[in-house]
């Protein structure tokens, strides 16, 4: 039962993994501050905000939004942390309200991993305040509780930080408040995205998108079930996901979605591309795709549940018919058995009819949505690629393949992941357990894995403006030369593929140093101190044939890049067979879990967070004989040359 808190009231928390959901009606900033047993916050390193959204056990949203979802793992907080204060603030310089009194009362809910509410609090009584501590999670004798606070500050974040940062002067509090404002207005939070989806089935982060009436909002992504025990989502494949486009920071509600012409009586309305709400057609299509994903997940779950119910009912009726020894023989017993079978068939037929109706609507929706998708969301065979131009700004998301269920293999849902990438990828070059990969020659799977890696790298290059994304390749033995040829020949790589121990050490050393420098700069609040020649573009490292040709130092560096790189714009893509790395024992388990596992052949290793369906993932691929990949890479290379002039 949900506890509805009032100011000052507390409530026990039943578990360590929580989500804090915030709804304010207007775009706001959300953050959190950790404190020790005496209620003191040692310094800015204990503050999570859009510029530094990830702390151990805590993730906050990176951008301004009307709705936020904060992921909390109390067991993973620093040992000295005894209190977590959740704060809200109004963004400055956006033309929005300057005080909370002009907004609807913010609503805050603490939920369990399954989405059920533990406690909620409506923050009433605010007036001139522009920053507020809404609630706090605190530890008492090894047990955690939540308390409704509602403490507002008319002086904004500077006054709030001056109150919470014990022993710090007002100037330092103002610097921290300015850092938050900079992250919001100049987009510094763009390079600090914590991992969202884990290959063991964890969750993504952020707020929920606005969707069309009657359709569920996409709360989480599919979860990878192939590399470990699942934990509460998103990752597809893990924690909450923010679906608000970073460039859409506005204070007015989005325009209404297009509507379909009225349908004839008794027939469903004709689907319309972009009929979810959003600030742009791109955002509408993104939300619509996720709505289709959830619709398919739930209609398939309803069908399976109905079939299971019919099967259990039939078994009960057959058991009852056979319970009386006198009814086991003769016409009476046979009639009872036939009646049970007939009722079973009737229930299954009804369930199938409902499923077919829903699938027909989804097919019709897919037929109008697929041709309307922009390049970043589209298949390689879409005509939109023929007129491809390098974008002027990064899209919301990127298509990494398609998803479908066994009941409806012809209904494909695009698998979209948010940009910038919030975790690396692992292209599994081994035989996919339980999937069709078992039917493919191992050498062919390795070749397909390399081709898939090149395809994903090309999509990422095509998604970013010229000069804002760089790709590095490590190929220790040179075995991937043929597969990497399209990238090399187009001239889109930052440097030739690194082969041999010296090249491996040089590339890993340079990227590790880059992560160190950016971390120190942002955590120290001194981004201007970065070397002037530092490349500010997002970086992708493609590693072939891991772990062959990698010593212990290189393995440690790869683990570091997988864990810390995404927060500062360095991403990892491994082409590897986990069995080949078995000699390292459990040493590499954290590496596999930090990456999103994708297969080069169709495989059912992804599970959704709502009903646990095993979704079949199909990797993207250009049509046989098509030059679309080469043409896209040529245009990326041309745009890069013009940008460098």
C-alpha cells in the first residue's frame, strides 16, 4: 500500500534498489546530494546534477524536463553516505517560471524496481522559492527510510548548496550552482551519460515520454539476458531512461500530434506516422516506436496468459472427469473429456482472434511508420538513405536492429537506443546459445560479427555532425583487414587500424589518458584547463579478436574504458567470443556486464522489462549487392574534409 506523505513524515523503505519519479508540469532540473552521518556534505563530489549525473549507487537526469526518474541503489552508495537529499530547481535563462509558486505542486514518488509505489509526496506551500529539497532517504541503524522535506530556497541553487555543503563558503556554493547552469544551457551534460542498459538485463534512465492517449509510455528497454542474471531494468537491454530530446528544452507543452481521419463505425482508426506527442516529428516517431514495442509485448503476454489459463482449466476438468472410477470408461467419461477439449479450443481460438486483431493494427501502423523514419531510425534498405546528408545536430536515437516475437515474426519493431551512447557494445562472435547461431559455421559467425561491427560504426558516424565523432580500430593480428576495408577506404577512421602490441598499447594509452583528463577537468570544475589540442569529439574504439593479443595491462585499460569512458564520450565496441576469454576466469565478468550484447545472427537473448518476453534480435544489414553503406561513408568523409578546411 502506498504511503502518502506530508511534510516531515517518514516511511520505511523495503529494499535497496529504488526509483524516484518526479513530475512538475514544467521543465525543471533534478539532482541529489549525499551527506554523512552528521548531515554534512564533504564537497561537490557528493552532488549529482546534470553536469555530473552519476555517483556510486545514484543516477540523475542529465537535462531539463517536466518529468524525471532518478535511479538509486542504496547498497551501492559510498559507505560514509547516510543521507540522500533529492533537490529540484528551476532552470535560469530559459524564459520559464522563476518561482515554484507559479507551477503546479511537484509530485514525487519513490517506487520499487517493479514500478509499484512505496511512498509519494506532493510538495505544496511553495511560493518564491526557485530551488527545493523535496525529500531525503536516510539510514537509521542499518535500515533506510524516506522523509518528506519540502524545504525551499528563494536564493535558488546557490542558497541550497550553501546550506548543504557544510563548511563551504558562499562563493563555492555559487560556483557549483553555476556549474549546474552551464551543464543545462551549454550542453556539457552531453558528455556525461551513465550506463543505461546492461547486458545482464538492467535498466535505462530518465523521464517518460509523452505518448498518445491510451498507449503505455515506454519506461524501459529490452534487457539482455545472455550474460548474467537479470536485474531490474531498462538495460535491454538497465535504471530509468530519459526520453526528452536534449535540444527540446521548452516551457510550453508540445503541439498536439497529427490525427487520423474518423474511422467508419466499428473499425479502428487508420494509423498515422508520428501520432505520439513530442516537440518534433523525430521525437513523435521515437515515442511511437516505443509505444508499438510495448503494445506488442503486452498483447503477446495477454495471448500467452489466455492460452496458459485454457490449458490449466482443461487439465483441471480432465482430472475431475477421471477422478470418479465409474466415469473413466464408457460414454460419460469420453463426453466429459471431449467437452473439456472443446472448451480449451474455444478459449484458445478467442485469444488468437484478439491477438490477430491487435497484430493487424500493429502491422498497419508499422507500414506507415517505417517509411517515415529518419535515417538514424531507418533500415538500410529505406529510400531515405539515397538522399542522406550529414546531420547538423545529433539525433535522439540510433537503430541497432529489429525485435520480434515468435507469435508474430512478421511484425518487426525497430530497436532504438538513445544517443549519445550510454554504454558500449559487445558484438558476440561466438555461437549464439539457443539461437540460430548454432546452425551457422563458427568462422562464418566471426565474419558476420565483424561486418556487424562495421555497420554499427558506419551508423554512428552517419548520425553525428561532421567532426563530432571519431572511430579508432584495434586489430592486433590484422585478421579483420577485409571487413574494415570500407572504413579505411572511405577515410573515416581517426587513424589506420592498430595492429601489433605497440599499436594496441598506443591506442589504449591515448584513450585512457583522454578519459583521465576529462574526468579530472569536469569533476574539478575546470573544463577550461583541458589541453587546447584535445579532440572534443565523441570517440568509438572498435576492438577485434579480443582477448587475443591483449596483455593484462591492456585488459585492465579496456575494463576502465568500458566503465568510465561513456561518461566522457569514449565508447567501446568489442568483437569477441566470451568462451575465448574463459582463461581469464571471472576477471572479465564486469566487462561483459558493462556492455550491451548484440549478435551478428538472429538470436533471442533480449528480454523486455514488463513481462519478460524473449525477443528475437535481428542485426541490421545492407541489402545484398547494395552500395548504400559505401555511399554513406563517402558522404561522411566528404563532410569531414570540408569541416577540417
